[in-house]
C-alpha cells in the first residue's frame, strides 16, 4: 500500500527510484520485489510477458497493449509465481483501485495462465505450455474473479459455438455467491434461461458450480457471471 501504481510508460523502474518516489509500473514493482527477495538470500527473477484485463487500454483480444512484468521466486527448489503489481489492485472506472489480491502470490500455474503469458514458455510452469493463439482465445476474467478465486473448469474460450444450450463449470471457494445473466443485443433475457447448481468440486480447495444456459433461438448471446 506504500507504492502507487504508475501507468506511465516511462515510469521509474529501479528499486532505488521506486522507493524514493513511491510510484512504479509493473516493471518497477517486479524489480523492487526481486531486489528485496535476493537481499534475503532467496533467488528471484523478473519475467516479461503479457496479461489480460489489467490495463485500461486493451487490444482486440482483450490483452493489455503494453508489456507487463511479474516474478518467480525459488522456494524449496520450486519456482513459485508472483505478481506484486496485480496483487496490489486493479483498474476501476475512476483509475487504479488499491486492493490486496492474495491470488497473485504463489498461484497454481494452471490458474495463473488465464491472464499471464510470459515471453519465455518456460515460465508458464506448465507440463504442456500453451501457445499465444490459445492464450488469445481465453475468456478475459475480471478482477472479481481473482479476488474470489473463481476458476473456469470446463470452458476456457471466450467464444463458444453450441446447439440449444451449454453448461459451464466454474471452480469457486465455498463462501462465494455467483449470479449469472444471459443477454442478447445488449438486453437481459428472462432469468429462467439460466440455472446455477453447486456440487462437490474436482479440486480439494474448490467447489464446482454448473451454469446451464438455454438459448431460445439461433443467434449470438453473452453469458455474464
């Protein structure tokens, strides 16, 4: 909470500059974190790449137009992922909102990949790294999804072709209350077209929620969760 997020592309990025000015972009955050951790005798590196849904300026795929930076830190001979800038808050309608998001500290790589694509596939920390094309096809998750640890389990793509209906499964912590609406042409449809059902999850720390949407006729729909 002591460092303000700076959206400027020429933001100060060295650890000394960040501490002196109390402002940094993602590179400044990552450099400072790596320096502090290295000073403690723990190995840490800065990772360049792209993210989804963080910046106010996005490309046609919903990805941030500017390069983003985060870290990996070696704990007990295992590399853990950390994003201290996204962990400090998110962009709202009136600018950057400071809000601690624990998700971004040591997340599971298979969840982290939804909105982080490192330039070097090694830092995906996945047994089967994904391609940039696959990353671009992922749905863009809003900050609330990460604040509440909501994870897509069945469908990862933003555009899905179906016949008549679809059932999407999400992994959620037990306390989370999820709502869903079905829209077409910007108008919300009858809520009876969407049914939400909770069940035991496939991950020990998550419950599964099935969201079933029925489509009254052919067309393009938006399902908002």
